[in-house]
């Protein structure tokens, strides 16, 4: 009951916010100092609720532990909406397990902020380097990563037909039974993507796609893995970074950036109020935005970064050359129910 | 012992049955009624708090909801029939014939029982996904067919029924095999002496005697399937349809529709009650006491020329339910990507390395899983035994209520119970959410019906005459229970303990709502890994889970205190 009422309240608050929020002062930026490191070691652990691909998240955590021995990272990975559900349940019952939360659904953070669950904190690098539209003016969260939800295919499994080039191409009969797709009810990335694509292409496009015998999976990390298994030849949507990682492993997959545009999902991160390990949280939070971590995200994880010092791997199409479909979280939050309902109507689940 | 002078003293001694009954009734009452109360409350209230029937109106007018129900019911019925068809012949073969290797077969069936259904579903995904499934790849390679051809597609309704059946039939098997063990040879001898042929005896004497176990087993299978979450989530969602549990789960996606979810769970309750009534009606008032003070050893039927066809049947069942799935898990654990062929050049231990060293959740989850398994199994076995004793022996008036309370949770799908428990215990009064205690409560509640059903059906099989003899000779009720009744029930209690232990390892639907970072279980991390498609890691975790739980079940069955070796000894005391 509280969930729904608060959602309604949030929607109103979002409307108000976007109308012209007061520029409340963000706290002064902080840097990683020996004092902070010492305090973090006293905490000993940092609990990170994340929606980043598990291997990437664990790798980042391991690098951190190597750099700051004495501080362990507990990685709790789930799909964005599951992370959201879990943190909601915990906050409602007064449980404070998590230090840092990070999901790929920007709507989540509007909600967190509205609920007052976030602790303002601005690492120096975010204050100095991040573009203004990729950080909260009140310093409660900032864009930790971004990734595209891309169309992609297995080159070796699609030899008999011309590969798709546009979104409309996917409706062609030759692709029937050969596609896999993730679910907006589970994945924040796909919710964002479904929102912008339904605006761009209309629901008729989804209705027709629903008749193409599409394999339905949950997380946006999963379609690339179905391509890797060879279970399907084309992914309608799914994380770009997982495709990059497959390419690095030598799996013959090819990304398609249709001329109509490709949806982008912004993954924010923030420190939770009442975090059980506040100093370790601050240290890890600052670490997440450091050039080193962001470069690792890019190299190993294939994630896009807002840190201008990060160098993209060769062979990857730079963001500047891709037509991006950006989503407005305050608009999206109003469409969530419609999207889910329409989706079930056309795809069965 | 037969000191008549002691008798009057004993009569005056306070009977502990009444206080035990009251305590148990209260305890079970809270356990069962509290979550149910919240469910009902939520189903008839608006978010704002006012009374409404809107949720039920939406339930019966919403096509997607009705379709999910229809599919779930058809699926459960299919699973029930399939389980019974697989389990009954197999149980007869291993219990009452000279089938080659029947001990090993029995052990392997236990293995498929230990397999959590969601893991089985994942294994069958690896085997029979239309394009990448191992069986389909082999089939295409053998016959040189194009990629579009496939022999099996597991992402279909029959595929789902098949997979759930494969990992649910051991419920029927164990019950029926135990019942076959207990059928007294003298009744069959009587039939033979009166001129009945082997087939007649089987049909007219033996089968009717095991019918209660068959029905009880099939009922468990149907209810398991109806309320199962993991396998449908893994197989039905890719196929593009919902069953009722996945549908209810989807109602918890943000923003959660708790009222509708609660209302959607109500028909499950009704269906279950109807099924249980149906079972009663079929069994009627017939008596099925098979374990009296005097009975001969079960007879073994010589199969003759049918030995090898029967063996082939058993082997076939085992291939589908144990051997192929395990090989698929093992193979996938050893190759980089699930679709890769296993060759000396592709073989890798990277998934093992990841799970054992890189993946921070592994150790905690394994620890939690097994601690909870032990605690839940022991609690359920003790409670079920006392309840079954009080209820079947009708020690106090209204004892039937206890049996009802112990059976009632069967009607609550795990996922709904999870919500009910969350609403009941995750508040400032209890603050159990985030601890393993809320999971313990969930597991005990979920598993109590299965444990109780087994132990109480075993109680029905023990004629009170032995207890009466003990009581007449001056033993107290507890002493009788301890010295006479429990030794005869030992196999059933051990079986029930194992059922519950394995049940907690298989449980996913309530667990998924109740775990937090510090209380995660292996089932949940496997589910999370499946959602992100990390097949290799799943297979490694699954294999670890299987090996450890198999060892536990094996050890428990071998413990001398618990009547090791599985043989029933009735000569104690």
C-alpha cells in the first residue's frame, strides 16, 4: 500500500522538480585522503548493491581490495528492478544492509532521492570532470556508467540472410524464430529502451515483433549470452558491453546501430543514508568514479564513461558517432504501467 | 513391568497431551494464520486502506490472469499424471522384483529427488533448447539437418510439464516404494493360496494396499507443480507464457500490486482444499493398516524374461532425470560458453575458479543453505511427529484441527507465503526480515505439510494395538511413543527429514522475497545467475549443491542411531 501511494507522491514530486527545483547546495567535494582510508579500514567492509554484470562488478571489487587492503567489497548483483525491489523492502522495514546502490534505471534514483534514502556526497573527480547533466545538483547521485541497449547478431549464424540494419528490418519473416529479447519488467535498461522505442516506432512495431516467435529472457545481460550459446542468432535488445566482452573473447558477434537511433541507459550510483559502513562507502564511492575504475569498466566491462580521461578501446564505435535515443526519467516514470501492460499483451509475459 | 500396584498411580498422573496440544495449536496457528490473515486483508483492501472487492473483480475479468491459471492447472495435472506413470512401475520394480541393480536404481532416484527443479530446468535447457541444446545439436549432426530443425523444444508447454515431472516423480516414487516395502507378504500369500495368479494378486491385493501412498504422492506432485516458481520462470517465460506463480511474481515488480497478488493466490487455496477433499473421498473409510504386530516379509517377484526390458525402462527413466541432466551440467561447467563443444582444447576450469574464488557470495550462501536445511528439517520432523501422533490417535478432542493446521500451508504458494511472511514479520515488532529466522519460519511452514503427510500416513500404517499393549503394560504415553511407535516409524521419520532438508534446498519461491545480502541462499544466487545468463557458474554451483546435499542425505540414511541401512527394525524395546 505504501509503495503505491509513495509512487503517486513521487510522480507529483517529479513533476514539481522538473518544473524548477531549487539549486540546493551540494556538499563540498571530497577527495581520497589517508584519513578517509584509515577510517574505511576501520569499517572493514563495503556492501555494494549493483546491477552491473556480475563478472565486471566482481573484477572491479577485486581491484579495489588490492588497492585498499583491509576493506572488503561485498557485491550484491541483481537486475535493476530486483535491486530496487530489495532496497525498497529493506528500507520499509528499517534494515540498513547496503552502503552503495547502483542501478541502470534512472527512474530508480528519482524515487530514492524523493524518499530521502540517499546521503549527499560528491567525490572531487565528479565535481571537477563530470558534465552537469550527469550528476544530481544536490550531490546525491551521479552517473557511474552508461551503456547502450543494442541490436546485434551472430555473423556465423546469419549467413543465409541479409543481416538487419534498421528496427523495421526485424519484422521481416526471415528473422522469425531467430531472435531473443530481454524484459522491461525485470531490466531497467530494457524499460528505458522500451520507453524510447515505443515513442519512436509506436506500439504497432512491438505488436508485430511479438508475432516473430521471439525468445523472452529477463535481464539485459542475458540476450548476449544466448547469442554466445548459439541459441538465437539476433538480439533485439541487450547490453552493448556484454557484446563487447563477447567480441573480446572471439565470439563472432556484430553490433547494429540503426539509423533511427539506439537507446542509452544511464546507470547512477549513490551512497545510502544510514549506511552501515559510512567511511568505507565514501572511499568506495570515490573509487567508483576514479579514472582507474572507469577505465577498467571501459576496457574489461565495455561500459561507457563520463570521465573525460577514459580512453575507449580501439574498434569500438565512439558514442559521438552513434545516434542516441535518450530517455527522460521523469516522463518514463509515468509510462511504466502502460509499458508493462502493453508488453504483456504483445509478448505474453 | 506388569506391576498392577502401579496402575492407579499412573491414572492420576497429569496427561501432558492437553498442554502440548494447546501449545502446538497456538504455535501452528500463528505460523499459518498470520500470513493468511495478511493475505486476506490485502486482497480486500485498497492501497489507501478502504474495503474493496476490486481485486477479485480484476482477477476474474483479466484475461492474462485467467490464462495463467488455466495453464498452471493443466501443467499441474500433467505433472501429476506423468509422475505417477513414471514412479509407480519403477517403485514396484525396485521394491518387489528381482530387477538387476535395484539398490543402485533406488539411490539414483534419490539423486533426482535431491536435484532442485530449477537446476533440473536449467540442465534441460542445456539439453533441449531448440538451437543450442545438446540433444538437438547431436540430432542435426547425425542426420545432417539444417539449423532450423530441432528434435525437442524445451521452451514449450509439454517441455515444461516434462521437466517438472522429471524432478517431481521422486515424491511419488519414495512414498510408493516405501508402501510396497510394507505390504505384508501374508496377504499376498493368501491371495496366491486361494488361486490368484501373480498379476491378479498384484492388481487386487498389492496395488490397493499402496493406493493411499500413490494418491498422497501424486497429490504432492500436483501441488508442487501448481505452486512451483523456479522451473516455470526458467522455461515458461522464454516460451512467452505465464503460469500463476510467475504471474503473481510479476505483480511484485515495481510498483507492486499486493492486493491483486493476494487475491490471485486465493483460488490456489480453494483448489488445494478441493484436491485434499477429493483424496479423502476416494480413500473413503477403507482401512489400510499394513504394519501390525504380525506380518510376513514382503515377497519378491521373479521377472523372468521381463528382467531386461524392465531394466531398460528403469535406465531410461534415470537417463532422463539424472544421468543426462548431470552430464549436461558437468559439460557446461567445463567449457567457456554454454554452446561450446567439449574438447581437450576448450576444456577450462575458469568457472570453477570464478565460483570458488572470485564470486564473493559463494561461501556465505552455501553455509546459510545447509544450516537452514538442518534446522528446518529437524524442526519439521519433531513437530510433524508430535502432531501426527496427537491427531491420528485422537488424544484430545479437536485433535483434527492440528492436522488441518499442519496441512494448510500446502495451499499457500511459496511466493505468496513469502509476501505474507514479509508483511507479518518485517515490521518493528518482530524485525525478522534480514535474519535467517524469517527463512526458517518460511521453510518450516512450507515443508510442514509434506513432513506431516508422510509421518501421519506412517502412523496410519501402525496399528494402535502395539501401543495399547505397551500402555496396558504400564508405560507412559511418551515412553510408548519413544520405545514402541518411533522405532517402527524410523524409516518414515528419516525419510521425512530428508524430504524437508532437500525441500529447503529446492525452495526458491518464498526465499526469493525473503533473502537479503547477508542471508542469501544458493537457490537465489543460482536464480540471479540464470537471469543474467551465467550458465557456467550456475553449473558449478549446482554441482557443488548436489554433491553436498547428496552426501547429507546419504549420511543421514546411514546413521546407526536412525536405523542405518534403511531396514525397518521392529524388535526394539
